[in-house]
C-alpha cells in the first residue's frame, strides 16, 4: 500500500496511525511532481487532497473514507468499538474532529503563518477553539483511551490535533490550563505512549523544524 501524505497534517496522521496500529505494510512515497497541485498527482487524485492511498486497484482520498475502508478490508485489530451506540459515538468524534475541532486548528495555524496572529479578530478564533475543547472534554471519558483499554479510530483522529491545541494556544499567548481539560490531557499522555502516535508526532515535529 502507498500513502501519500504530509507529516504535519492531522488528517494524514489519522490514516497513518491506523495503518501502524493495524500493522499494514505501507510506503510513504514523495508526492508525484513534488506537490498536491502537480499535474502528475492530479492525474491520480483529481482533487489533489491528502491523505491519498493506493492499495492495489483501490485509490482513495478523504481520511474518514480511508480509515473506514481500512477497517473493512483489514479488520484485525478492530479500531471501532463493539456495539451500535459506541460505534456511532466513535464516528461522531471523528466527524467532530474533521468538521469543527481540526478545522479551527487550521484557521489558527494559517493565521499564525501569514502574519495575522495579532489581528484582534484572532481573539474570537482562540475563544472558539477553547469552546470546542470544552465540547470535546465533556464528550470523552478516557480509560485510558476514548473507549476504554482499546485504542481506536477516534483516538487516531485526535492524536496529532491535541498536540496542535497545546502548541497553538501557547503561540497565541493563551496556553491551555491543565484544569480546563484534565480528561483530554490524561488521554493525550496515554495516547502519546503508543508507538504509532509517538512516531507520527516525532515525524510531524521534525517536519516543522523540531518545534
């Protein structure tokens, strides 16, 4: 299997962690033409999005679609909890990440890098990130992972993003107080001890210049 990715993307992290957790052999080839917008890459993946996998005759983009495919095509070890309610909750957490939490992280990350950090409008954006963090804190009960002792897709979704939460709130001068998200931070400590998560975080930090 080939995974085309960017090591600092939280969407790509979800897929790579899933591959590592499932023990699926994979390559991490460079992007064809060196860019997601290159003609070579767009010929394979017309939307030019990463993550993008090629598994034999299967070629897929969109992280949530990819991890669902991996769960069906490579079912062991399972990354979704048992029971309809818990599986739905796991999917909700992943969607909450992609549509809200991760999106807000991206808003703040891009503003930080294009010189808008001190724009007064960013105060409201950091407030919104904290509001979403409160929603997440209320929705989880780590023991030590989101659904007990078994690390799963919901955990993979947030593994890199909680690192970004800590980094970005510090960069904007409003670091996350431990008492605001004790369950989330306890979960992050446990998740960070997974070899899959540790590898992805290390590669992200190396790509960002060791930050």
